[in-house]
C-alpha cells in the first residue's frame, strides 16, 4: 500500500495547504426578487445595472425557490437585440432523474420532450413534467451557465442543472440537466425567464459573472 506524500511528508502531517487558483471567482451583478407575481423576469445588458457583455466570458444565473402561479415549466430564451425579441435559434438536449416521495417509482432517462432542434421557442428547463403550484412548498431551484454571450465568432453554449417538486398527489423530486447552444454568432445581450403557463408567483434570480 502506497502513501501519498507532500514534500516527503505524509498527508496526515500537513498543517496547511497553499491557495488553489484558477477555479474562478463569482462577481454578483444583479439580483431580482419577485414576491407578488410577474409574467417574466428579464436580464438585459445595460438596463437596471445589468452587465451581460464581454466583461466576463461566463455568466451564471442562480434561480432560488421559484414558485409558479399555476402548474407548468420554467423556460428561458435569449435575445440578440436588447430584449426586443427573444427568439435566438437553439439546439439542446435534456436528461434527468426522478424519485417519488414514497419510494415507489424512480427513473434516469433522456427527456426528448424538452429538447429543441434549431428552434426559436423558449427552452424548457424541466425534465419529465410540470412544477407543482397547489402547495406553498412546491418550487424549483437551480442554475444556468451562459458562456461568452458577446462573442461574434462562436455559438452561445449553455448548461443548467435544477431540481423541482412536480404536480403529483404523491410528489416526485425531479432532477433536470439541460445543455445546448444558441446557434448565432451575433452577440447575445439579454435573457428572459418565464413560465410555460401563467405567472411566476415568487422567485429570486441572481446573475453572476465568472472571473
């Protein structure tokens, strides 16, 4: 059995480690909080202190406890004209897992009903079903990475992970993984989050830049 050593000392003898660099730091840009219901939440470069340009190569949106006014999916779309139109062409893939509260049903599978193929439609962020609205504790939380949106050379990749409670009487916890790209070499300078049906009843969304 071999033992990993640092400077010829066993790991158990180490008292401190040097700082780890290159992992990136998060810079909070903007937080929007909804408490009374809105049709959508948008982040537009240059509006209301939002930065969504070449300042950062990566942006992350953290979505905290989104409760819908009615059952549905949380969706998003991108804009290349400052939010006048949210219609960037996207290709994406979605897979996920779910587990019912009583333990009676589980799965891990590809979610073909949520992906897009060269579509300008809003991207569904939910795998396998709708977010429940009947109970106050049903909600959605997760994050979405958007890479180099200001590039005029490359497409705009996105990756997201989330979890939500569905509409079933015996609820499921549903874990969704989405990835894809906005198929445009125009700079993307706005993003819009909205429900597939009804309003967003409550949510906090924070935008960070990664340096």
